C-alpha cells in the first residue's frame, strides 16, 4: 500500500482504474466533473444527502487521529511541515529517514526519496530487520 503524506493529494492504495481516472480527471476540486462522480458514489454507498469533502490538511488530521497514538514513532523520508505537526499534536514522534544525498543539491541521486536508517547507507525496508545497519 502506498501512503502519500508528503502532499495533501490523498492516501491509500490505488487500482489501475483509479490511476487512469486520475490521469483523465480535472483538477478543479469541488464542482469539477470528478467531484460529481465522487458525490454520486458516496450518495449511492452511504446514502448521504450532502457530500462536502474536507480540505487536505483536515483529511490528514483525521487520518492521524485514527492511526497515530501517543508515543508512536512515525517514519518518513521527509515529513511535510503540517504532517510533522499533526504527528507531534498526537504526542507521537516524526522521524525523517533521509540519506546525506538529500542535501547535496548539485549531485544527481536515484535514492533521494529512499528511507535510510540513521548510521546506515542501506535503504530501510519493512521486509528486512527493523534496523538494517544492525
């Protein structure tokens, strides 16, 4: 599952049909043709009379309230400023796992967005040990 917390563009796993819809949809947000499709689906599934999607920062705040608890450690390659603030607001700890390559702007690097465990040159992976440098 891909969770994009670096932007307010949304979170969650997406199917090929959803990605295709994104590619042909308009970006006018509310009252766009994409919104009318979303509104119809929400009304059909949940039987809501009114559909008012929250802005991106509010969606993030809702997500954090549901998924982040006090004392949690939340990993990212680099937390967006509001994302880090939402994590800290939940009394959790945002941890940026970036390599030195991120700060060398004059060099090209294929791993700028890779999670790098502190003290390691190897990318962190959920399928490896909790500490790849150990």
